[in-house]
C-alpha cells in the first residue's frame, strides 16, 4: 500500500484521527481493538439481535475509535448482491476483524446460509466469534484462524460469493488461489472492498477487468465512518 495516499488533502482529517487514536491506544496500553469491541457489544447490545449488535459496533466506531468494518455506508452495496443468491448460499470472507460483515451477511442470508471467514489475528478471531455468538449467529458463521494463503488450500466445495476484505496487497494472489482451488462456480460474485483512491488496488482491478474471466463493475462509496472517497469492485465469475 502506498502510504502517501493517506496524506492527500481529502484524506488528511481521517488520517490524523486514525494516527491520534492509534497513538493513544499505544500510550495507554489499551487491549486489542476486537476485544474492546467484544466488551462494548456485551455491555450495550441486545443479545440475539444482529441488527442491534451492528448498530452498537457502529456506535463504538463513531464515539470511541475508528473500526475498519464494512460499515453502514458500504454494507448495503454488498447486502443487495445477496438478493441474487440462493437462500442456502455459501459465502467466503477474507478478513473477519470484529465480525461485523460476517454478522451482516449471515443475518441477511437467513438460517440456511453459511459464512466461512478466514482471519489471521488471534484477537480478531476471539472478538469476532464472541460477537457472532452474541448476535445468535454462530450456527451460520465459521471463523477459521489462519492466514488466507495457508487456509485457502484447505477449503472445499464452491462459494456463491467471495468477500475480499483483508490486506489489499493479497487480493490478486488470493483470488488466483481461490480460482485454482476450484472454489468459484460460474456466476459466483467476488466483492473487493477498499479499492478506492486511498488504497490504490490497481493490480487487483487490472486483473479482474482484463483477465477475461470476470464481468466487473466499480461502485463508488466512502471509507467507513468517513467522507473519504472509496469504492467496491463487484466481479461476476464467467470462466
Ligand atoms: C478490514 S478488516 C476486515 C473487516 C471485516 N470484513 C468487516 O467488514 O467487518 C481486515 C482484517 O483482515 C485480517 N487479515 C489481514 N491479512 C489477512 C490474511 N492474510 N488472512 C486472513 N486475515 C487477514 C486482519 O487481521 C483484519 O482483521
């Protein structure tokens, strides 16, 4: 990722807020963010109510500390794609963080849908599992602890939707690994978050638009909980 993009005029306010919050966390020895969110959810949300859990995480992100959730601005862009999927759809997510998007996807799909989420950070796995459980959705969401490069080869079957939301530099190689493992079927939808100007995922965008296996669409949006321009790339697999 090219860090200078975070210092462009339209991102400066966002960047300074993030740097200030990160410094305060370091200086105060704050607990890992996903565990703080877990405790905040347990203290303030209604157990078994996924929408209230999401709203409580949004409140934490606005009032306490920025969270890199898909968030309420971009979430609907992903949610509307689920209308095209069967009710027993399988979704693969790369990057669970606090479980926000897992909860959003599982709640939208309904009881027959299944989410498999790969997450490299132990604190995120712990926080996301707790939040998914608090929302009453642990029967629909499996969070696998491990880096995507190591865990993708262990996956079986095919997925109706793949949500790429981990480290941006891995989007292209991980999508290629997903293809090579046969985890996509014709018509599978691949959604990549954070492909806007701040993150510069040009290699990934170039791949899905020009490899000849996807119909790809760019949807402009804003970075979660901010007005900084961002985008989501929605690519339908047509091998
Ligand atoms: C943007 S956050 C995910 C947000 C989440 N999808 C949501 O919307 O609620 C990115 C997450 O990806 C995880 N991550 C980064 N690289 C990874 C990798 N190679 N494999 C699995 N997870 C990874 C990070 O630990 C972090 O929790």
